[in-house]
C-alpha cells in the first residue's frame, strides 16, 4: 500500500497489486497533480475518513509511506528504492 499524507495527517491510500516475497517486486501507483477528487478515486486512490481533498493533499504533501497491506501483512520487508517520475503530456 502506498499512502500520501498532507503534511503528517489525512492520508490517501493506494493498494498496489505487488506481493512481497523473496524476489524483487515493484509497487507502482499513478497520480496526477491536476486530478479532481473523482478522478483520483477512479484511479484507485482512497481517501481516509479524516482526509483532505485530493488537491489540498497534493499541494501540501508532506510524507509518502509504503507499508504492507493488512492482506498478506508481514512483520518487516526491505525497501531498496523509491522513485518519483514525472511524465509530460
């Protein structure tokens, strides 16, 4: 699961299809800074119950967190690299 926080609170979550095991796996999520809240939800992002709007979260992003989801949760896992890539339209 990938979570975006506005500063340190009010996250949006994206459940990836990556499963963690003994082999390398990529967990990917697409996001756009110009999405409306409806577009973010349609792309698979879920707002927490105390979450801000998509626009406000993106404008004040303070933290990105990567955690195993409740389904198939693990005690720990190794995270080797995090990258954010912009793509021009």
